[in-house]
C-alpha cells in the first residue's frame, strides 16, 4: 500500500510514472490539456484511491438524510423511541464513516497535488537548465518568475480539484436517485436549479479568468522591469537615468495594482453567487416540499431530508 503514503519529494525522475529514474518513460506532452492529463495520471493508484475515497465521502453525504427521514417518520411521528434510537444511531455511525472517508480523501488528494506540483517544478527547472543562456531569447525573466509564482500553484490547484469534482458528481447522482424516488417534482427542481446556477456563474467565471490572465501578464512585465533596473543600476546612476526608470517602475506598479483591483469584482460576484444561489434554491425546495407535505404526497421526514 505504498501509494497510500506521502510521496517522497523531490522525485528522482519527474518523467517516470512512479517518480523513479531509469524507466525510459516518454517526455511529457506540450499542449496544456494533455499535460494536465499526463500530470494527473503519473501515479495511477494514488489517483484512483483519491477519486474512489472522494466518491464515497461526498457521494455518501446525501445518504445521511435517509436516516433522518427514518428518525422523523418512524420515530418522532409515531412516538416509537426504540425506532428513534436505532435510526439516530445509524445516522451517527454513517456520519462518522463519512467523516473518516473525507479525511482519507483529503489526505490522498494532498499527496496527489504535491506530486503534481513538485513534478512540474522539477520539469521546469530541468528545462531552464537545458536552455541556459538561450532562455532569454525565448521568454522574459518575468515570465520565468511567473511560472514559479503563479502558474505552479494554479496547476497544482487544477489537479487538486479533480478529486472533489468527481465526488460532487457522484453525490449529484446519489441526490438525483433519492429525490426522484421521493418526488419527481422535487428532483426536477433540484436539477434544473443546479443547471441554472451553472449558467449564471459561467460568464462571471470566464471574466474572472481573463482578468487573472491580465494580472499575470502585468506581474511578468514588472518583474522584467525590476530585474533590468537591478542589473543596470550602476549604469543608470552614471548616466542620470535612475529617476526616469524609477518613475517608469512606479507607473507599472500602479497598472499592476489596477489589474489586481479589476480581479476583485468578478471574484466578489462569484463568491456571492456561490453563497446566494444555493440559498435561493434551498428556499424554493422548502416551499415546494412544504406544499407536497400539505397535499400528503410526501412525509415530513422526506421534506426534512429534501
């Protein structure tokens, strides 16, 4: 069960599937999506374990209201305290099991993310060393710095998001099965609502990505300017150009600050929609399920679970 332990970092060979050298593994692809797929499948057993535990953890969370339904309908409603005790005990045990799987899933996902981050870092460092002096003819110093400052973290976050995304997909399917067995109208309300939330947040997310890209470009520009100033500081002072470059750097810094401020509005809207739209959807579900209870189409326990 070696894949359940923390990976040994740095890797002996970042190209090898298991991080060991001498395997003759092919070089990583150059296109972004293929590289991300390649990066995520370097440790297949670790990736499979992270996905499975996430599916069990997040897919099992919707099962917890099932025990709550039994406790309300068979225990409280009928004043059967033994049934209430059994259903409550089942809810507690299921909660502990779900919590344990969440811990394991998060731990394995962190292992997966760190492997991807160090693998990318070592590949980037290897490429820089191979290019040597020719690197400056292809990319700027700021772009090289941006790889370590922003790109590496984003790549690791992309791999880190695969596990909870798979778990949420399993949870969504579980919720659909349980809700459609309870009430077709409730199931349709949930799924249509989730689809509408995606449509609302999609354009905001796209705008956020564009502004983050502009912010990244500004970071590269100002890093280039700072490295040029440091490298030629004596020359600048000798010819009296220190103030001119200082003013130019201040203008670039102001533009970078402005680009950072422009990232804030779509991020704020995205957070607001992420918190607000589920609350609105919850209100609609409570209203609809309350009417179904009044019409005696579902029980009170099923309403609570929904």
